[in-house]
C-alpha cells in the first residue's frame, strides 16, 4: 500500500478548509509541498537508502485522524505539567495535539525582547519570516508536515538578549481516538542573543495510537547561541517522525541533544547548516530502547564555509528485541578549509535479540581539514561486571550502573545544570524499569 496517496487525496479534498483555518504565510508553502510529494511518489520504505530499520510508508499507513477543522481539545496546564521535567524553572507553553496553548502567566513572565506565541499568530504578524523554509523543502517529511500544518510554536529572542530561563514546550497528545498531529516549531535567535529550548513529548492517554509529524526550524544569528534539548517519553503506541533543521550565521553556536527514553517507533532527521564562517555545532543523542521499539536517527551535516567545527556523539543502549539505527553524513565541500568535524557512535546491546545498524560517513572535497568518524557496537564489559559482583553488588544493579555510566558523557554535555541532573535521574528510573513519567510511576516526581 502506498500510504502517501491517502494524504494527498485528503489534502486535495480538504484544501479549502485547511487554508481557511491557517494564515496566508503558511498557505503559500503548500503548493510546493504538494508538488514535492507527487514527485517523490511514495514515502521511504525499509531497505531504501538511509532506511535500514524503519519504514515511513508503514508508519503513516494507519488511518489516523487529523484535526483539520480545528476542534479545541481542553488541557489543564497543572495536570499536563505533572508529566513535565520539574525543578528546571522554565518559561512554559504547550502544544495540545497540534495547537499552541499558553500557560498562565507566560506572557507576563517573558523578559523584554522575548516572544513565545502561536505559530499561526506569528505568521500573521511576521509573514516575511515564513517566506522561505529553513528545512529542506524536497524532504518528504517536511513536505507532508507543510501540507497540513496549521499551528505550532514560534519563539523569537531579539538582538543581544541573554535569556536566562529555558523555554519549555510540552507537546501533548490528548484525544481518545487515533490522531496524527502536524506540529511546527519556528525559532529565531537574533544576533548576539542566547537561549535554551526544551521540548518534551508526552501522551496523556496511554491506550490510543498517535503519530507526531514534527518539523523544527531554527535560525541562529551572528555570535548568537541556541541550546536545544528534545526529550521523547511517550508510549509504545506512539509514532514520531521529526525533522530538525537549522541555519547558523557567523560566529554562532548550536548545541542540540535528543534523548529517547520511551516510545514506539521514531525517525529523527537532523539538517544543521552553516551559512558563514566560524560556526560551531554540537549534536548529541541518547537512546534507551526496549521491547519492540525502533529508534532511527539520521544526521545530514554539510560544511560549506571555512573555519567551522562540528562534533557528534550518539549512544544507544538496546534491550529485548529493540532495534536502533544511526546514519550520519558529514560532507565537507570544496573551499570549506580549516573545517574540524568529528562523529562518534557507540552502541550497547544488552540482549541477544537487540539489533543495531550504524553507518557513519565522511565525504571530504578539500585538503585543509581535521575530521574523524567511527562507530562501535558491543555488549557489557564482563570483566567490569564480574568485578562489581565480586564486591557484593547484585548483578541487576551492576548492569544498571554500567549502562548509566556508558551514557554519562552524552548527558554531561548538557549545559543546563538542573536539566542535566534531572535527566540523570530519569535515565536511572528508565534503566530500573519505569517506562514512562506519564505512567503513574510513584517515583515520577521524586
């Protein structure tokens, strides 16, 4: 079955309704997206290049509903944020299914020069910012999101503003029926500004099938800085297909970390782009997968300006029959002299039935480059395990401690101290068998 056809047919049949409920600036992007999808013909399937473990065609095949008519779904922020990462002291908002919801006091709490609002509202106020996409328009996931997106989150930090508190977005599913949500996050960090953004994915209903199709676009101005943290803690009945794309100006820095603690099937794609010299990009990823979960991360990073640096570190710990995939492409174009690019992938298979696919790649077209890449997949160090057991540590506790230590360098790269400490706690809980903060685990907020 070609699952893409059902979405093309749905859009063409409901286009007037979709565009009536969305701003003109978003509607102007839809025709190109439709042409792209008709041109590609189908969504990628397992076995296609870059899709060793996952099939987007299968992911999108079920008959999910879409909230085309913009039905409002209530969400109590106090209840919703019981699933939050507490003690971080954030400026918080929500995306309920696919609609922006402000939290009480958010606007009054925002410092001067910081805007957090509905994407639909921002597209009306600043249509010029939406004239072109940061994300690759020919990407089928981006095109599919563009076809149906009607709202999301817009964040803008004005020139020179150093935002001390992180901005937190809780992406929440809150329906009793299967739903696909087309979510969009647009981040603008102007020259000399600095901000931290944390996104948490949670469902409020455990027994319903959900699909999140999300595109995050970020522009980071000259000498500006963005830290972006993405925490997925959903259910095994949740599917997620996401794209993160960024454009960095001269002297800017981007620190991105994606953390998978629980979910069903996930495909994350990253497209960082340097638009000038002296850019710095760090990408980190941590996966703890169990059951029959499938987690796929793909990085497409191109160095096409000189004197830029990039560093990637992705780590997986897979249990049961979980499957993981990491494909990272670093391309250094001709003329991008004095580039420094490093890519590392390390994987731990904690079960004989777990599977991992890894393909780090370097393509270099100039000489003045420092670059490295590598991947390793293995099991727990039996000597270390024996040593710990000989000191009286039970085997289960020793295994958990070794896996926790294996993940430490990913978490320690998180610049936000309260978030780093909290994530260490969440990883410990996950390794001890508590699958989701939203599951009612008594330890959830301890």
